[in-house]
């Protein structure tokens, strides 16, 4: 198994914290209503994780493409 880089670990932790906060936001008073601050935090977590995984995937694909081209 590959080691988790600090960037990947932070993205996974932020995704988990955003999901937990959004879930708890449904059950805390007022019940069934998620406040704007919870939605903002959750969306920022998703954006950060998406950028981390997107940039890592792009860089990995470019490195693989460069390795496959004949010199």
C-alpha cells in the first residue's frame, strides 16, 4: 500500500470532517435545517479535496505520458 502524503491525508480528513459536520447539522437545533456556515465549510472541504486529488491526478498522468514517449 502506498504511503499517504500530508496533502492527501489533509484532503481525506477535511472530507470526513465536512461530511460529519453536514450530517450533524441535520440533527442539531433547528432540526432538519443546515445553517449557511455548515454548508460553506462543507463546500470548502470538497473544493480543497477536489483540487488536491485533481492536481495529483493531472501531474501523475503527465509524468506517465512523458515516460511513455520515445526519446
